[in-house]
C-alpha cells in the first residue's frame, strides 16, 4: 500500500458548523439548560437525560474531569438499529477531543468499513463492534484502533434524524450533488426536507461517488439544519417533540451535571475547531464465513499514527503511541 502522509481537512468558513458536527447531539440539552427552555423546563430535561443515561463499566462516580476544566474526549455514534433490534450497526463514528486550556476541538470521522483486527486474529469492520457490544463495544474498538482513551459517548439511532427534523418542522440543507434514494430525487442546491426525507437523504451511500464520506457530510448538514431551526424557536410544541425524540433515540454516559459543566466551562472552544482525516485505501479480502470477498477500508499506518499523536497531545497525554492510558 502506498504511504500517504496525514493531512487535516481544510477548515470551512463556519467554525460553528464544525462545532455542531460533533457537539449538537451531546449538547442538545445545554441550549435548554442555559436558555429559555432550560429555565422553565429544567425538570423535564433532567428526566429525559436520566432516562437516556447509560454509563460505561469504566465510568467513575464523580465528574471531577469536567468540574476542573480538564481536557476530555467524546465519541458520537450514529446507529442503524431497526425495530426489535438490540443494537444494529454503527453508521457513523466521530471522535473528538476538547481542550479548555487551548480553547480548541479536534475531531475525526472514522469510516464505518475501517478494517480492525480482533484479539483472536480475525478481521472485521469497525461498525460491527456496535452489533456485538453496543456503545461499550464501539468505545473499546475505537480506543484500541486510535490508542486514545474515550471519556464520553453519545449514540443516536438513525431514525432520530427523522424524529428530530419532524420535531422542528423540517430543515433546509444545501445539497452539492444530484442524488436519488428509493425513488426520491434530491436535486443539487438548497432543498427543504421533512423528517422522512431527511432520513432518506442521510442514508444515501452507493449513488454518492464519495461513499461513506459523502454520507457523513450529509448527516452533519442535517444536524446543522436542526440546530438552525432550534435557534429560532421557543415553542413549547417543539420542546415537547424534541424531548420525545431525544428520549426515544439517544443514549449517553453524560449526566445532567456533566452537560451543565460543559455548558458553563467549555463554550469558548467552539471558536477553534479542526477536522482531521485519516487516509487509506479500499481492499477486498476473502471471507470464509461468507464465501466471497468483502470490502474493507484499510487505514494508512502513518496517517493513523499522526492522528493519534494529535489527539493524545490535545488531551495532554504522552504522544508515545505504543503507550496506552
């Protein structure tokens, strides 16, 4: 495989858009906590967050890391669990580190087809870690892949995109390529999406020449659209629908106290957000279990090591990537 040096994505004009890519799902309750909704409906927000709070086995009882303003990491997991399924697979994974001292965020989308090697020597795709072990399994797999400790996670069922968009009355996004999904055409340019259409839009994969990378862009654009709609409303109807959408589709190990700490201590980090990218190439590997070749995305080792170094440095950890904290 050719060696490809690690290069960060170029920053887009709106740094706030980058911030929302990684934080909207996590900080959905924060806007309410510190704004009009939070003042009047704090108890309802707390009840919703308590219902979706699912700690990891490694979690500590205290929130001293956030209370002290230390750097932390978070993994955003988009899943495709259908009705009746316990877990499903992860459609998208975004790893981010937040550094209060440097007032900055580093974030990275991990392709769902990324090749990983299990302890028994078998290979698989990293999105399979969610079907096997849920959020805990995905956190473990990303920690092993990137050699970066993960403090927090948030999962959103892909249906959550539909519910959230419906809750705010639809969203407007800018589509940069003509696409079709299930007989629905999405033309290039500004388009308005209903909840059902938004779910179709973010799930398009094979028609987009960018594959998963294009889908990740569309998912983030829809999240930005939801945020834009939220910013312009204080409707109690929207609030109730949003709380139901969150309760039905999200899980996280962030507590209400954690979210308040992030809201009060880390808001300024959104002014400096860098999106990273790991290079690699598609490979076809024969599967004895299936009897045919399967597609994997094999990361370039130097590219992955460079990303790991950036993340660990941002967290204030040793950049010796052979060391695990």
